C-alpha cells in the first residue's frame, strides 16, 4: 500500500500508468514488479509536478509564453525556454511535496549501511511511447549525494520539460502541452564496469529474430549520447549466441570521481579499447534479460543495462530502462496500456486542502 500522495517506490505494488509516472518511471516500476533486477529507488510522481505548476501559477505563465510560438524561430524558442526554466527555479515548492520527498529520500537511504549516491532521471508523460521517441530530450543527473543536491536536481528535471529541443519537438509533431507532466526517478547509482543498450529487434532492418547490443566501458551515457563507438553485437534470439560482432574503439569511459562528487570522462587505455567489454557470459545474460523484457511488455524493446563492478558475477547485471522500439515495431499492433489508478486532479485538490488553498 502506498501511503504517499506524491511518491511511488519502484517496489510498491499497484497499477502503473504513464499518466502518473511518466514513461521511464512506469517502466522501472513494471520491471521491478516483474522480478527483474532494477536498482532501488522511487518516483516523484507527476502529481507533484502538476500540483507545483498549478498552485504556483506557473502553468498559466507557461501557457502564455508558448502561445503563438514558432518552432522555426530558434532565437525566440531559446528565449522562451530560458524564461520558463528560470521560473521553475524561483517558485516555492509546496510544503506537502517537500515533506514527502524528505521522507522518501530518508527511507531509500535507510536500505543501505551507508549513504549511497543516486541518479536523478526525468520521466515525462510524453516519452517512451510506442509511436514517438523523446529519448534524451529531458535531463538526467548522475552520482548525486545528499538530500539538498538531489532535491535541487528534481526541480531541474521538471524544468527540462521545456528545453528548446523538447519545445520544438512537441510543436513540430503537434503534441499539445495540455496534460503534459513530468515524474522524476531517484535511483541508487550503478557503479558500472560496462553498460549500454540492447534492442530486441534489429534497428537496421526490423529483424525480430535478432537482439542487437551496443556496449562500452563505464556508464552507459557514453553509448546513449553517441560519444564513443561501442562494441556492436548481433545475438540470435533463440540460441542467445553471437552471430556478428564488431569491436568499437571505446576511447573514453564515464566513471565516478570522488573529488568532484560526480562523474568524469576518462581516457580508456589502448589495451582495453581493442577488446570486447563484455564476457561471453555477460553477453548471454544481457540478451536473455532483453528477451525477458520483450516478453513482459509484449513488444520489441530498447533497454538500457549496466554491469555493476561492486556486485558478484551473476548478480551484477541491472536494468535501468526498457522502452518500446518506435520504428519497426509500430508497424504491428502492441499491447494496450494498463488502466489508471487515482488521478492527478484529485491529488492536486487534496494538496490544496492540506495547505489551506
């Protein structure tokens, strides 16, 4: 039973919807409930975002600023984006939301013997949909420590709903801002030896008998962002054996840095660049869990995964995301979304009652 209005732990049972959790957090809750290995964490739900922008008057200001905006006027889009994001940083978050966040963050840290760094990841309602791809449009922050830093970056994730890139994408694809919202994942950080993505369909030709893995040293952001040339492996989906492989240069890795209390890019030494960053056993494990995610969600998936260097072999593969593949798989019908739980409007009204407005 979830006794929060604005927080949903990944391992809390119950209905999951993109409306309440955004694409990323809904995926993480679903993966956790299916028994797949997901780093523990919680979602600051869309109810928190929606209540914040409505109760502070920011929603009306955003509507005013976006009215009549031309997606092709780059300078104007940039100016509007900057103005909106600045407004997010100046408005006070209601006490009821702050109190729940503080309680949830403390509860997450109590699961460990010492304070753990976390990732703070945007989870918009208009992302990870079967017919649209918003990957990378909103912000992610890695290796954050301490309640204050994490809370501030939740606010920055909210604001990233209005990056110039996101605004233009929605305008050009005629995606309305009405009903748009943002959840935020707060999740134990993975100390990745290697990481990357896996697709349960060949993105080059739509072949569903193949799993394609891209992998590099360190955190997976280097793969997702295209910063490095990763190892590229094609896996037979039935036999889980490698049918093709190309070793990427992998010249750089993203790793934690104690001095900066964050992550840094580090050059990969020559001998590691020329070898595959996954063992045969790890390749099989990544392919198997990707196949399992596809079966669970009922459609081809694009997953993010990592091998945690601090965990023992056999327990060190973790899932960070699973989203529908949006190019080839949309040509065939996919499973319908699950039904909704309680709605945002009722939660916002509850908050208004709590704070006497």
